[in-house]
C-alpha cells in the first residue's frame, strides 16, 4: 500500500509537470472555459426566462461547472491513449513499480488539473453575475462534490483510453458519448421542457443531480424541481453515482491495463 501510494504520487507529479512544459494545454483549456461562460451567459442569458425573475446566469453557472467536470473523462482518455501510443506505459510496466500507480497518478493529476480550470470558471462566472448566496462551508462542499465527480469521470476516461486504438478515436468517442449526457439534463434548460419520455432520463442523469446539488448548496435558482429522489436529495444521488461509476470502471480499467498487449 505504501509503495502504491508513493508510486502514484510520483506519476501524478510527472503528469502535472507536463502543464508548465506544454503551456498551450492550460492556455487553451482556460480560453475554452471562458468562451463557454461568455457564450451561454450572453447568447442564451435572455432567451430562457425563469419564474420570479430569477437570474438565468446564476441558474446556468453550476451547470457549466458540471459540464466541464464531465468532460474530464475526455481529457483523461486522450492523455492515457497518447501515453500508450508513445510506448510510455510499456516502460512503466517494465519498472519495479505498483501497477495501480499509472492509473491513480493519471486520475489524481487530472482532478488537480480540473480544479484549476474550475477556479477560472468560477472567476469568470463571478464577473458575469454568478454569486454564491450561502456560506463558505456550502461553497467548499459544492467544490468537493464537483472534484469527487471529476475523479469518477477520470476513471471512465482511463478505461476508455485503454480501450481505443488512437487519440483521434478517443476524442471522437468521448465527445460522442459526453455531449448527449450534458445536454439531456437540467444544465441549460429545465427537464420539464423536454419530451415526456426524456424527462426521467434527464432527472436521473448524474449531470442533472450534480448540477441540482450545487445549485442547492450555493443558493442558486433551480425552478421546476420535481418530487422524486433525484430532485429531493441530489447530493446523495450524485454520491451514489460516483460510487457506482468508480466501482465499475476503476477495476475494469486496472484489469485492462494488466492485460494490455500493445
């Protein structure tokens, strides 16, 4: 256990050191985050009225945070697949190190990376009018829930990066799967505006429960709340989703890594 922890921290540090050495990774990620905030805040900001004159920007920003965290899976998948194709994982496998360190190092590094992106998003949201209307404990609880979900999405990304043959395929598959998940949710519009057969999907969507939980924690508007468990206990359901995702994809990712023959 001690060796696995030490080796995992070494691999985490290795992955984080790539950011200052390839600053374009962080620069374009930050620019993309700011662009999302500005586009949705000013393009859709006045198009979707909320009951009681509530601010759509305050309604929107928790959804933007959740969407960004969900796309952490794509970042992890692309990075993992790139390491495979460059032969880096073969070198890791030849070293006297814990097998789990490669996967834990990747997921933890990507959580730290997404934490930095989340800070930029929050600053951008504050500039366009988003506010936390509760207190510091609720703010930290919401951030913690987002980062916990980022870890779960990175576990999916690890499995996906080990399953596809190239970086291009990893990118295409990631966005093909993640875009419907983020849009069939309460991120941009209330689920009640969706067709009847899609509403249960949107209500139980982990992106919806994550978004609803952060809105609730931060005192942001969340109209049209339903009466089911995802609406009444969104944080609890989100934690349940995290447990399920990690329990499924982390062991299967480790198994695929051990059986890797490329």
